[in-house]
C-alpha cells in the first residue's frame, strides 16, 4: 500500500516563511532583520547564499531568515539548518539530546512550529505576526501554540494540517519516523524500512 504525505502548501506574499492557507503563489523571501541573518528562500539549496558550511542555523519564520547558533544554543528536539557534505546541499535536521543533528529532512516532513527555536517572548512574536500577516496571526490564535509546519519538495516550510503527527522523512537514508510521544517510531513496509517520494507520495524504495 502506498503511503501518501499530505499535500504541501505553497508560500504566500506575506512577509513570513510559511504559508497561510488563503493563497498559493510562491514568492522570494526577504532577508531577516538581524544583521547576521541570511535569506531563507534557498534554505536547502546547493548555493550557500552567504552561509558558512561549518556553522548551524536556526530558522526564524517571523524575521524570515536563517540565523547562526553556537553549539551551546542548540536545543534538543528543535529543527536547524546545516550543510550535509554527503548530499552536497543544505538540509533541515533535528537536534538530539547530546547536541548532535539527526536526519536530512525530506519532502512531507511535519514538525511543530514551536520546534524552530523562535526567539523573543510570545507577546513579541504575536505583535510581529499581527503586523506582518494578520491571516497567519489569526491561525495561530485558532490553533493555539501547536501549529504544524510541513516541508515541501523545494525545502520550504508551509503550514501543515492540524491536528497531525510529527514526522520525518530522511532524504539521505530513505527512513521514515513518526512521533506518537517523546520517542520516534520507525515506519516500515512489507519489504523493509526504506522509502522514496514518487509524484508526491511515499512508496517503498526499490
């Protein structure tokens, strides 16, 4: 049986890196407001876009940029952007308890928005959201603190379905995992554990 990831929302013209559900036009993203930030539009591209391959970056969907973090700042369970030498491109990864980064997140991966190491107080983030994207601020109010983000084939995050299960498709290994608690469970099929994406669907890898 084929396993189908939910369809991926595209980005809107709002000045945020993830989508509202009201429009479907993909546009370039702006530079973050921090002087050390880099644009997030090519977050998983082969182009470094001003990034240092030796550094790790957090994604700020409010400031719409990628910002470098030190090893001490990395928070377990949070999502960061890093360069993967084996794939030859930038990827999204999840921090483990020891500060290491696991997975090279691929298309269809779903993660809670709160796992993107957002900075500032909740009130500050809400004010920025209301100013930049009233539609998205309304969705945060409706969904509370649990909006989910979904990764598309271009490496961009869009609003995912709610409720939904946190999941990872590892583009480097073909493995899939789902979180139904604190620990991930591997997703298997009748022939093994490796998957691939075909026409937007997860199918067993050959």
